[in-house]
C-alpha cells in the first residue's frame, strides 16, 4: 500500500480554465501542508459539505473498506487447502491493483512518469515482499496477531529512517518503539500459550513484511519528494512491476500452476473473494490518505486504531479462536506506544491543545465553585 505521506484528493485545473474530476488517489506530495480547498472520497466531491459530514464519510469509508478488507483476507484463508497459496493470492491482488492504477491514469491523464525506473524496480521488490509475506503469514498466524504486528510499523520505520535517510529521532520515539516491542512480545507469548496452530513461520513472515514496509516507506518518501510524483504513478508502476516479479517467482517455485488449478476449482471463494479483497484495499488507501491530510494525524490514528480494534473483535466473533485477556493488556500497551509516537511528531501542537483544555477545565471548575457559593449565600440570606 501507498503510505500515508501523501496529499488529499483535489480537483486540479489543466491550466486552460477547465478542471478534471477528483481522482481516486491524491495527486502529489507537493500539495501537503498547503491550504486545502477540495475534499473528495473515491471520486465523490465533498468540498461544499459541512466538515462533520466530511469526517463522517471518511471515517465510515475507513471502517467499511478496511474492516471488509481484513474480513475478506481471513475468509479467503479459511478455505481448506488455501494455506500454501498466499503468493498466488498476492499475484491476483497485484494484477487488480495494476488494472485499477492503469484505468485511473488514463481517466485522469496521469501519464507522465517522474520517478526513474531503477527506483521503481527497487520499490516493486519491497512492495512484493511486504504484501506477499503479509498475505502468506495469514495462513500461519492468528489473524489478530498479524493486525497487532501491523500496528507497530514505527519500529522498523525508525530503524529504516536512521539507516536510509539519516534521520534523527527523539527519546519519545524510542520509548514508543520500546512500548510497542513490549506489547508485541506479550501478545506473541499469549498467542503461543492459547493458539492450537502456533507456527513460528508466521512470525518470521510478518516480521520480514514489516522490515520491507519500513524500507518502502523511506525509499518512497525520498523518491516522491525528489520528483513530485503522483500516488497514482507510484501505484501503477510499483504494482505492475511487482506483478511481474511474483509471476516469475511463482513460475519457478511451481506455485503458479498449482495456485491456478486450486483457484480454478474454487472460482467464487478465490477469484471472487480476491476481487472484493483487492477492490476494498485499493479504495481504503484513498480514504485513509484523505483522512490524514484533511483532518490531521491524531484523528486519522484514532479512526484507524478503532478500525483495527473492530477488525480484531470481528475476527474473534466470526472466526472461532481461543481468547485470553493477555491479548487485551498487550494491545493496550501497543496502543499507548502508537499514540506516544503521534504525540512525538505533533508535540508543540498537542501541548498547546492540552494547555487550552486544562484552562477550560479550570474555568469550568471555577464557574461551578462561584455558582455554589452564590447558592450558599442566597440560602443563608
């Protein structure tokens, strides 16, 4: 998936007094930080709608698309015999993403490539690694465990930022990473105790997926900032080249023909579900990007965290699996780490808001005290 470092959906003029409809994916990273006048969700223009309507629509989109995405992903792997074909599923998913990206580039005329092809060869490789390993891990992991691991992208992103871009991080970021690591260890230990299908291969896969995800985030951020490319361009080239990588890999491993035969025997439960799965994922990217850039990181993290919590709850409700309260406590520790990370990135703004909130609470308390004193005086008189 494209990472949330991009701009919201805008209608952009062509320089001739005309305008084009809002694309599914935001346009370029150069729009970030500028005053936004257009808000669109999956091509629907919400610019003239009240802010609360925009927020409700964006939040509803996140829940509908990504909760559905998670449900379909787990449902696909509940099909008996599906476990070995995670990479073939990723091939199908990449094919759908490539088609959607190509259609959007033609529809909105995003035809000029800005990022060098050698960068895309690299980006495609890491995109294949993160999504392929993430899909494959579902066959070996308790699904809620996979979701918790995905909440902790900060850990590999922090390492990747230091090694790739030479970034410097504060103590808050490192403390947040430590909390997330502690939560992951606790969650994994709980999983090993109660899960009848505990398999270390799943943990290796999801860990490698997160490492690849961290590299993608840093390389992608560097490339987009340097060349001002659109997200649609990155989607189209990353997934189409990645599709070629997976095709070659599955051809040599033998999974291509075995996967094709298995999917052909169960077309509705495989290709049909994969179509819904990929479509929801592609649309979900659009809504999250719009939410981040239109309403800020804090609100976006709140909505996406609630979405992940609902995904975990639905996983336990719709797909029977053992449960222990250690999952809850470990999840809370991870959640604290997530918000601590967001606070570290928006410290000045949050401090001002916290101070304003405290001042309001003090004024409210003072008003209550004055009111009670006036009532007491009235009663004594």
